[in-house]
């Protein structure tokens, strides 16, 4: 029985590979590229404490059945910062390999495997060849690359859930779709609005009960989590990430402000050249095809969250902010092409037109991705470690596993499997060890690259430490 039980899934995997070899080749190639980029970047000390170190320490605590504290964020529970309990599902991975690189590999798998439900959704609308080209467009999309280049973020869990929910709705499996939407609520609190948009999407398809459940559930969940749950885990502090003060100090105030001044959605949403440039980068590579389908409903909250915010970093092409909308853009493009194919005047051109459009989308995504993270894989210099890397590795080896340590951002994620690791600043308390970059002989510490915070901390605490290591631009200090 045991052999048969293992044989069935194995046979299913083999059958899937034989049925769609090109799809799995694309997925495998993406996993290899994402993983290679992430691991080399981390090994060369280009990853950061914000956010890789934060998530690594959080999941490390989960793997030890401890509260998800973060000394890097200085919170007793990360759930008091953002409500992302779904991260606990990754904890068993650390039982297999207790290393931060497991998190980078997992992100590569999650993002790439979302291509499978994307392919299923697209194939039903543009055929097998078109679906392959759209999947390739997703995998090379600059927004996906930016997310991979940002170390790790909890939204890496979202693409498979979003694509899976679209396929489930497509096939009338509303229970599965609702379960996947519930999963999105546990990934991050702001995905509540995407769930609400799924409700509107379901309503347009005639699924009233499921649609109202998502619409009302998404809005209610955001209100509950931001007003009650997060403050509870934050020790009474209010939710810190409301960034729409120009509309109101809370969600109800903002809704009221939009109702009374609706034109502000345009003046604020498109009131900056950075926003317009990012919006163009999102729309143009997909020829605006998603706008021709109801799938575009799902893009509304994802765009509004960014471009109506008063936080400039949300407006840019960097970081992880374009990862969730990538699935919507690709699936929306397939649905948009299906809409065009139904126009009578275009019927005779449907098959060649779809192929040409999908090829154009792929070509535009390849061109628009130039200069984004994965292009580094084409340059030999990316694979070469810095001259000080051996000295830095020797410095890190001097810090015992259980010791508290203060260091700079580039090293936090290499030291985050411990109770206390902090990015050094004037507010940092004394720790057992300090690993810091220096210039000149010890005793004449100067800020490296303008790191005034490091200089201030050392000036205040230098007499409390002795030098263990001094080489290659790095010092290890031990508390006396």
C-alpha cells in the first residue's frame, strides 16, 4: 500500500510534465533564475534586514513554536506591524533547512508556480500557444523581477492564490475560490480590498452569494484587523500604515471624502510624474488588453492602494509592489483578447490575431524588463564576490549563535536566527557583539558612506567593548 500511495502522485507529476512540457520548462527556468539571483545576491551581502531579516527572524520564531517577535522592528509580535499569519505556514521549511536561504528558494517557487494556474486560465481563452507566451510574459515581467530583487516579502504567497481563485471561479468551484480568497486575507491586511474586488468580480458573473461574501467580508476584515487585531498585538498602538491622510484619517473618513470630492481620485492618483510613468510601465507591456475584460476590476484596489497613497515609495517600479497585480495583468490580457475575438468584424482574424498579440506582449515585456534585477545574471561581474567578502565571513563566524548582536543592514539577514539582532542606530541598546564597517584604525571610527548612526552609536558605547577582529574594512566588537 505504501508504494502505491507514493506511486500515484509521482505518476500524476509525470503525466503533467508530459502533457505540458513547455510550461514546466518555463516554470523550471524561472525557478532556477530567481533562485540563482537571490542566493548569489545574498551570499555577496547585498540582501538587507528590511525586509529579509525581519521575515527570517519571524519565521524562525514560528519554527520554534515561539511568538513571532522581531527585534529588528522592535516589536513583541510581527502581527502588531502587519497581520500576516500565513507566514507561519512556512515554518516547517526551517525544520528541513534552518537557513535564511530557504526563504529565498521558497519565494522563487511560489512566484514561479503561480504560472501553472495562470496557464490554465489563459489557455481557455487564447489557446495553448498564446497561453505559453503569456506565462512567459508573467515570468519575465519587470514587476515580478522587482519583487525577486527585494529579497523576500509576504506577498510572495499571493500570486498562486490570486491565479488559483480566478481558475476556480472560471470552473464554477466557488467554494474553492472563497477558500483561496480567505487565504489572501491571512497573507496581509491590505489584500482585504483585493478580496472585496473579487466580490465585485463574482457579482458581475451572477454569483450573488459568493460575491457579497467576498465584498462585505473583505471590507469588514480590513476594519477588524486594522482597528482591533493589529493594535492588540502592538500593545495598544494604533495601525501604523494608513497613508491616505489627504482623503481622511481612517477608511470611513476617506470614503466620505471621496464621495464628496470624487475628482480628487484623478488629481491625486495621477498627480505626479512618477505615478504616470509607473502606470504606463504596467499597462503598455500588456497593450492595455486587461482593460477590455472584467478581470480589470481586480486591478482597481491594487492601483488605488499605491497611487492614492501619500507614501512616494509606493509609486515607483521598485520593491514588491507590482507583484500581485502581475497576475491580474496577464490573466486580464487573455480575457481581453477573448473579448476582442468575439467582435464580428474581427472573427476572420481571431486565430492569427491572438497569436500576434500574445507574441507582442511577450516581446514588450522582455524589452521593458531591461535593467531590472534578472538582467544581472547576464553579466559576469554579478557572480564575483567583493574583495572584502572573505574577511566579512570570518567576522560573522566570530559571533556565537545565541549572542545578541547589533550590525548594519547588509548583515542583519545573516544573523537573524537569534532572539536579538538589531540594525545599529543611536537608539540601539547594548548587545553582546557588534559587527560594523569601519574606516581607518580603531579608535578613530568614522561613518562609512555617511552612516552617522553607526558613528554616533560607537561614540556612545566604544568604551564598553573590546575589539575581537579588525580586517578588510570590518570590525567585530565584544562587550566587556
